[in-house]
């Protein structure tokens, strides 16, 4: 069984795919409406769909409406991921009755949705016990540099970069990575990705400080002592 994730940002597709795979789920990633339709028509194992609201070749709502006609069994297993501030005022979106998760979202929320869609009980065991050994599949350094490279050109797309950092921090935290290690990894990864030079400029230093601040914001305060 697989989860479809549709987003036009390669960085977010990568981080969601790696994180959900760490919980034992198969993820089918699509960059837009057309690619998602091909995936849905070509597979019979997709049990739920995570749709970005705004896509380059259409919208998540339009894709949802297509799903209700061509794959009606999935209509009740769709959730929207959006960073739009006006999501609550989007009547077409509200009319779907689907769940709406705001960016930056918690990876644990996505894993719970996937578990629900795959028939898991609502009172499932904690993540550490539910899928024995899965967390070992999440290597905090495995894809971070590639993800940061995909986040945008220098100067980077700050909004996209923040979403990537927060999604990464949430996933790595759930896998047991301590806060102090995350800060070190993020700094090193930014240098490897070319976002910060070995002798950083004032602008690059400010960007690094901003990323560390995002890390602190997305990492639960009670757990920062690590």
C-alpha cells in the first residue's frame, strides 16, 4: 500500500518521502496534477493522497474533484497541505470536507493520517513501538544536503527553505536526533549545499542564524536540552 504526495517543490517531496519511508510507508511522489493522475491510473495500491493546494499545472482542489469521479474510493482519504493564509476562506477547499494541514506541518501528523488510511487503529502504539526498527531507516544526513540544494537558488527562496528546515527538524526529532546535533548538521549542510561559504559574508551569516532560529522554533522546547 502506498501514499500519494503531490507537491511542486522537489525539496518538500524529498523530505516527506524520506520521513514517511522511515515510518514504513511507501510514498509515490508527483510534481503536479498531470503526474498525479498518471500515478493514480497506473497503480491500484494507493490508499490516500496528500495534495498541495497550489500546483503549477492546476490546483489540489481540481485534482480532488477528478479523484471523486475517477477514483471515488479515495475521496474520503485525501488531505490538503497548504501554506496559504487564506485557506480558511477558500470555499472550494472547505467544501471538500477534507482535512487541511498548514505548512510547516508535523511529520507525525502525516504518519498518523497514513496509519488511519491503511486501517491502523486510532489508539495505535507510540511511533517508537508501532513499527519496530523503522526509525533506523531515517539517516538525518542522508538527504539534507540535496534537499537544501533544491530549496532554491542563492539567494534562496526563504519561504521554501523554512518549510524544508521545519519538515526536516520534525522528522529528525521524531527519529530521536538531539537538538544540538541538528544545529551542527544544519550548519554543515548549508555549507555543503553552497548556501553559506567557508568564510561567510554578513548576509550568509544572517541566513545561517535564521535557519538555526527556525530549528529552535520547530523543535519542541522541552527537548532542546539534548
